[in-house]
């Protein structure tokens, strides 16, 4: 039972932070490592930076747009035209326009003065960045949940191994007594054989449990981003005899990151609807350009005597008719918004259901832990008394075997109820959006 108590406590309480060359890991230290090294956390950071760059891009569309160009043309054959005959030229005259070499260097500037579509694009920057931050929080919560769940699984497997080893040791002691009794003709050989079969079955269970703990450790390493070839030992240093009671809390969907993501996506879709409608609005831009131009028939003069030119102006763009394309886009986007709103309502109901179920599971799991804890103590007491009576010759072997089986079953039930309790507690934290608080309180 001491090992069981130590196991319960180790799931709840963690040791202080070890040095760099640490030999054991607490739950909080595993999560700390995973938040820094698991790949999805890095991807989430890249998404935040991407959103920041998208905000810069949207702002840049409303800043002056300046471009420059340069052209050098060698007219291998100049274009000719014909002047028709007239009073001054009785015959048609063929003339050639332009000169052989032409240079043109120019710069253009365009500054939006009013464009509602661009202004709404700037408005979308904030929710877009908020969504990236929410995705980062979602990633952190997923890492916390997965590492915690796998951490519990490792501890369960380790505790099962400890119990099986205890059972092997206890059965071996019985076998030693039975061997003497069999050799002295006190019991039938079949009594010894039955107990030996039980011993071998326990050894097989121990082998499976040892394989399970290796698999669980490998899964935990993966969720942490820890190399598979690096050893991982979980800390187990504090005692606590009872599982903690979980306080009843009120559900609020607004605390869930998934709900906040849905609201932010909905805000972006509404802005997109406004942007499409803004296509009906005229836009006004300030324009300016300046350049220099050169003509020459000789290559030596092609880069001399440039003539400058420039202009400024306003450009007004007024949409008139687009074949009802934009109206179709508006109707599609309205349907998208309505779909998102209905989906958000469905999701909220599902979140409430998940929370209610998690509360029911934690209450049932907590009751089972308490009952199974009492059963283990009772079964151990019965086993100890039966063992003593068997040695005194007042109880038959079948009673001892039955007491041993009952004790093992009680231990197994207790271990299963523990993992169910801690998984239910983790699911409750997730359903009420408090995984980060759970992590911070470790």
C-alpha cells in the first residue's frame, strides 16, 4: 500500500526543478520541455509571425506605391507612313517617324486616398493576429493534455509492474511453503502445481507490463519532443494518501480557446462580407510620374541630352456594372456567415455537453477511487489474516488462494480507478478551458 500511496501523490505533486543533468522528470518539467521542443509549438510561433507579416502587407497596400522603369530601344527599322496627295504635294509622300535610338527612364507613384476595401483589410489585421495567438494557445493546451495523459499512462504501467513484482514475491513465498508440504506429503502435488501456474501467469503479466511501460515512455518522449534514444525517468518522491477532490465549477464557453477561435473566425468572415460590398464603392487615388526621354540617330548621342517630363493627377474608379458577379459573391459570403453562426451555436451546445459529461465522469471516478482504496485495505487485511491462519493450519490452501486472488483483483481495480480518475480530471480541465491554469499550478 505504501507504493500505491506514493503513486497517487506522484501524479499530483512534483519535485523542484532539477539541474541540467537531471535524472528524473516531474510532470511540470516534462510539459516545460514539450512546450519548448515539440514541433507543433514551433509551427504555432511561425503562424504568429506570418500573421504579423500579413498585417504589414495590408498596411503596405495603403502606403505610397512607387515603381520605376527604364527602356532602351534600337529601332532596327523605323516605322513609315504615307501622306496623301494634296495641294502642296501632288504625289503621295512617304515619311519616317522617330529616330533609331530611344531612351526612356521614368518613375510612377500611386497613393490611395480613399479605398474602403483596403481600409477593411486593415481592420482585419487585429482579428487575424488574435486568431494566430489563439492557435498558439490551442497548441500549448494540446501539448499539455497529451503529455499529461501519457505521463499518467507511464505511471500506471510502472505501478502495475510494482504490484506484479509484489505478487510474484508473495506467491514465491507460498510456493516455498507448499514445496516443503508437498515433499513431506502434507498436500497433494496438484495444490503446488496450481499455485505454480498462478506464479507463471503473473510472470507473463509482468513481461507484458514491462513492454507496455516502454511503449508508454516512447509515446511520452514523442509528445515532449525528446529524442527516443534519451533516457527518461519519472520522479516519484512525495506521498499523499487520497486523491484530491475536484470542486464544482460553472461552465462558460467563452473560456474555451475553441470557442474564441470560432468567434474570431466569424468576425473575419463578417469583415470579408463588408470588403466584398465595398467593391460597389468608388475609389480615389493620387498619381504622379516623372521621367526623362532621349532620341538619337547615332549611338554616341543615345545617352545625352535627355528631356524631362512629369505629371500629377487624380484617378477615380467608379464600378458601374459587372454582370451581377459581385452580388453573387455577396450572397455567397452571407451564407458563409450564417453557416459559421449556426456552427458556433452547435459547437457551444457540444462544449456544454462535454463539460457536463466530464463532471459526471469525475464524480463517478472519484467515488470509485475511494471505494477501491478501501477494498484494497480490506483485501490486504483478509489476506494477512488468512496467511497466518493457513500457516497455523486452521485454514485450507483454497482459502489462501482465494484471499490472494481477491487481494490482486482489488489492487488491479484500484489502479484502473486511479487512471480513470486522473484522465477524467484532465478531461474536465480541458472541457472548461483551464488546462493552462492546471499546468501553472503544478
